[in-house]
C-alpha cells in the first residue's frame, strides 16, 4: 500500500535547511550545477528567514510562505512564495523528489501557492527557472503562467536558457 503524501505550510524549524539540501543534491546530480547554485538558493532562503523573523514584530506582516509535501515524515516536495512588493509575488524553491513525480504533488503544491496568492490579492506571480526543467515548465503553463523572456546564460557551471514566467491574477 502506497503511503499518503500530505502538504503542510511552513516553515518549521529545519525546513529551510531541508529545502537547501534537496536543491543542492538534486541539481548537482541531475543537472551538474556547481556550488554557486546552492549558494544562490541559500541566499534567497536566508533573506526569507530574516523577513519571517522581522514580520513577527509587525502585526499583519506576511513576507511569504513555504509549502512542504511529506510522505512518511520525509520531505518529498517544496515550493515557496515571497512578497516582492507592488502586488507582485515570486514562486520559489519548487522541487518534487523524483520518486514521487507523476503523483500530482507538483500540481498540488502550485495550486496551494496560487490559492494563497489570490487570497493575499497579489496582482501577479513571477518565477525564474531554466529551460532544462521541462516537467516543471509544463506545470507552470498548465497553471496559466506564460513565458515572457528566454535568454542564454552561463550560470552555475553550465550553459543554460534562463526563463521568466508570469501569471497575472487580476
């Protein structure tokens, strides 16, 4: 019998480190990204953690949210949303473990994120990714995002196509 996958909001203590470790291991193994990619993810997560801490001191402040998919207590997927100001949110840290791909986890994570973005009345959600992540791109397009920019870059030890996607919510 297959174990149930649940999605919860976070972060809880340790979640940000788990997100970082998952991204570092997966992108090194699957796409040969070097340590600069892990530093890039760590920088974004550190800023998110700092903003969460500051928000505790400001009633009503909400710098963003993290969703965690778990199976048997193990994190098998993540996605985050950060408030970028002026009614714009950014989808970040989207990753689904290869062993649960195809089970709808990615679609559930993106759905939870977009539901929250609409509740918060964001006007737009943006994300940046690379062209090699075709399965994720398929999910973004199905959710209504459109690719608005593609440019070749040398990044994280690889020649990549950097893509920007946007979804207008109003």
